[in-house]
C-alpha cells in the first residue's frame, strides 16, 4: 500500500511539472531590446548650395541588422544630405530617391531619448509627393542650421520614432552630422567632414511590441 501511494505521489508531481512546462511554452519568447549607436553613416549628395540640382543615391539603413544595406526592400530609413527618407509612402519627386515598398513611417516626439519609451498612440507620417515624413529645413524637423558659421546641430528634445518597413518600431536620437561626432565643430570640420550621421537608437524586433526601452 505504501509503495502504491509513493508511486501515485510521484506520478502527481510529474504531471504537475509537465503542466507547468506546457504553460510556460504557451507564452511568447521575446527577443531582447538593446540600445545601440550607429556611427558615421555617410549621406553624400551631389549639387546643392548653388552647385546645381541636388542628386545622388540615398544611403539605406536597416534597424534589424544595424547596418547600411544595398537591399531594395530590407531597409527602413535612408540618408542623403539633410534629408531622411522612410521605406513607406510615395516618391517625393526628388532626384535618385529609393523606391518605397514597405510600410515605414516617422513621428517626431518631444522628449529625451530615455523618456520616449513607447510607440503607442503615435501617428506615423509617410513620404509623399513633395514632402518627406521627417520634415526638412532648419528648425522644422531634426536639426538647426546656422548659416553664419555653416553648422548643422541636432535639435535638443526631438526624438524620431520610426515604424519600420515590416511594422516594427525604433526610436532615434541624432547626435551629430559630422564625421566622428566632434564636440567642437571647427570651420575645417564644417566645410569638409559633414554628411556623416551618428545616432543612438533602440529597435524592438518583436512583432506587435511597441516598447522602446532596452532590457
């Protein structure tokens, strides 16, 4: 009788363990959300500043890989000069722009990189005829341009939140428009080492998840 009781108790424990294991397997396994920095992303252009029409290919960037990409489809945002394109919407009409084939969008949020912690409730604009989702022009979007000293400075308190080409979310804090993100922008740097983006970003790779804080 005692042996039978022990076997029954052991069977009960095993069944309870299996049940708990099955419950755990039902929950989603989330990929860790990490904070990263992209450095010296080139954004060259031809023309402009009295040198003819602006042109040249955009440099495309993927949040999923954290790198520049040549893919025609697996890109989220793209840079040329002071312009930032998203892989969503329609062609703006500028020269040499990439073809949009995703559902990316952009929102500009007031706050700090730490305080903007979710994409919930945001309205995402897409590129459209005559306009980029991230507005161009000094003090209109992400930067201020001082023509007296020819310096571009990211606007403090402006965080870019992106919906990626495949519906995930990322936030970006642009740190610098100059090679190696110098703290002191001399005239030589301003005239020779510009059109290089450095930015902090957090990308949430999990489908349907809007949280924008690192684990």
